[in-house]
C-alpha cells in the first residue's frame, strides 16, 4: 500500500515500543527481532530526507529545508509500506504551518501517555532534571534538535508544549488518526495493538499479533539493551528503563505535578488523566 | 565530450580532473590556464521547469537520460547536460555566493555521474601509501577528520565529494577536488580555530569554509584504503571492522554521492560495475564510534593512522 503511516508521539510515550512490535509483526520469526535492527526510521533523520530531496540538507538553510518538507513526504509516499516515527507536532507551533502532507499520509497512530509519567521518563532520557524537563513540556515554542553551531544528525523537530502537541495531532482536520493511550496498551495489549494494526493496514491476525507482542515485551527489550546496547540510547543511559504507568507518584513533588496540571489540565481531563476535581488519575 | 560551442565563458578552473569554463570566477576553485582544453562549461541560461520524456522526480530534482534538473527556491534552477554543461537560471535577487555553493553540490554531482566518473560522499587525504578516503553521511565527521589530518601535515585531495576514476589499466585513482573544507562552527572549534573569522559557506548559514591551498594535493593518487564513518551507541569505544568485498559494494553504494539520480540518468549498471571494481581492488573498513557528542578526534585519527600506515 502506498502512502506513509506516521507513528507520532511526544517523546517517551510508547512510540519505540510500537516500533519494536511492528518490526516483530512484519519480520518476526521464532526469535525476537534485534532492537538495533528496527526498520522504522525517524522522518527527521537526514539521510532519508536528503535522498528524496536530491540535495543535502546540511548545504541548505533551514528555511529552504522547511519549504521542501511536504514535497519530500509526497516523494516518499510513492514507495510501498513507508512507516516513520515522528515527534514533530502536526502543525508548527510557531506559525501554524502544516508539517505533514495529508495527500502523502495513509494513516497516523498517535501514542499518548500520562504527562506526569512522560516528565519522569523524558527527564531521564535527556539527562536533565525534572524541573528543566517540565519547563520544556510547558514551552509552547519547544523545538528538538535545533542547533545553529553544529550539524545535528536529525533535522529540527518543532514540538511545542505537551498539550499543544496532543491537540495538533488528535484534532488535525482531515487526518485519519487513531489515538492509543500508553496505559491502555499496557493494560489491554492484544486489543489495542490489533486495533492499531487494523487502522494502519498492518497484518492483524491474532496469533501473529500475540507473538509480536511477546517478542516486544518490555523485559525482552530491556534484556536485549542490557546485553548488547541500543543504538538509540543517549549518553550511555538505559533507553528501556521502567516501562510502567504511574511512576510519577513516587518521583514528582506536588509543585512539579501542579506545574504540569496547570498547563495541560484541559487535555489531561479529555484523555482521562485528570479527575473532575482536578486531581491527576 | 568537449563542448562544441564556440563562445566559451571567460573563466577557467580545474576541479575533479576537469577543466571548466565558467561565467563568473569561482574563487573556491583552483585556476586553470586560459588555453587549457575545456571539458565542461558552467553558464547562465534558460532552465526548463520540467524535464520532458522519461524521468525520475524527487522533491527538488528530476533526472532523465543525460539530464539532471535540480533547484532550490529563492536561489536558482540548474540543469546538468550530458556531462559537459551546467546551465544556471538564477532567481531574482539570488546572490552569487549561493549560486556557486549550490552549483558545486547537486548539479556537480549530476555532471560527474553523467561523465561516468564515480563521485563518493567523502573526504580524501594523501598518505605515503596513496589516497585514503573517509566516507560518511552529513555530520559523521569526515571533513573535521580530514582537516585534522591536514594539521598533522597530510595533504588533502578533497572534501565532501571524492571523485574516483580508473586509469588505462583499471586501477582506481582519487582526483583532486577543491581546496576548501566545509565545517560547522563546532567542528572549527574542535580544530582549535575560531569560527567567526572564517567565511560562511552561504551568507545565511552558520556553516563555514576553511581554505587549505597550502595543503592541497593537486595530482590524482591511487586509492589505498576506504573508511566508512558510522555511529553506533552499542559500545563506548571506537571500532574498526574490515569489510569483505560484497559488503564493500553495498557501503560504496550507500556512500555514492547523489545515488538517487542513478535510476533516472539510466546508469545504474555502469555505476555498479565501477563500485565492484573499486571494491575488488581497495580495502574498506567500517569505523564505528558512539554518537555522544564527543568527537575524540585525536584518538580516532591515531587509530586510523595506525591502520592505514600498516
């Protein structure tokens, strides 16, 4: 099938878990697929973008690259079975410009996780303290991999705040998007992953889904990382760390909880992360 | 393949073993004598919006037999024709520095492919054993590494695009490119220089150019060894993995400059044959190091120097 499937999420929200599942679903045999051989790339990785572009983004200004973004997606969409992980917001939080081409899109799966748990996990991933990470989640202008002095291996990825990121994807007009809550994926994996596969046009027969789930269980991923490392980890810190819901209760201070709730209460309530009385679930 | 047109543009330069006649001077290129036979021409002209006939379309290029159309909005449209000419149609207000810098990227890549040369995404240094090539995607440090070797007293043949050609006996040689590194400010600092004293590659970019006329190797050298620079966070150390011939072909294809033009140009088969000849003749070593923001230039260069001096 032509057209791109986007695996979209704010960082640390279950995207890589789904990529592990998908690699096992599409290529799995008796043994789990190597975690260093996932074939879903980040769309912001330069080599693939440069290939479709016909120029090197490192020779171009950011404005020139951004102008070519949707055309690059439309070139890639001509290929069969293109699937990309993306952390960009659906629209640029700085100017509202669309970052994804609807004609190039087959479907989007949006992975959503409790923002208080995201704060804990993202803080560990970045190697930055919680307050710094919460400030980032609350920053409506946040951009990943934006650096003038160096060539990041990834293109800059406009992220916005956690809440605006969620809204940009789930409320995008005309976008075929399925929302998957991380907590539901943990609680009811067979049902949730099957629904995702059906929506995106991946194989969905029960035995195959079950085996792929078994081969992408958290413990399996973590064991592989401990045994031979994970290419995508940063700064020598474990990527597959806890894989649980609710860790924030042990870690975040009341002030840190309230800093997130204040900014994102509405979106949290909408997706069941906040009670009617304003306390996090 | 020499251009047949009488009214050649006035300026003469030498790059990748070719003498080119250009409509403006290219200060980043070596000069060539006015009476040197001309191999290719860069000139202003009308460039069509689309290629006719069979073609492969990318986001900012179209490739067809003998034709490569590439453009950047706000700068120019370029058409490389039959390996002998690059036509340039600037957009209103485009600046000369941008026109030149971009011409020497994709349009030049198209022209080199059309001539049946083998352009690789690499830098090249001269060693007593011959040319040593550092293959790598953008950001993997091939320019920084070559610049570091220049400071250790090695001469340099090329940065960014390495052109390989075969002599009459089929032996692969690296051609001299242009005596200039393209470096991001952090890489300039890594080399112990101040970025703000260096000219920008393009006026609106932070990326800099560092000219190395004193270290430029102006003659082709036989290929001694190829290194593919890669990131791998699975180990904290730098590793060297010599590659068997079949894997060399795959890596050379991965690091072919603008390989995406090949299907449209219709020269995939010839290109593959060239890669196979290089792979059969020249050792290729994968070099992995963690992508942790630390360059470890000394250590990397020491390891490579120990390897290519063997």
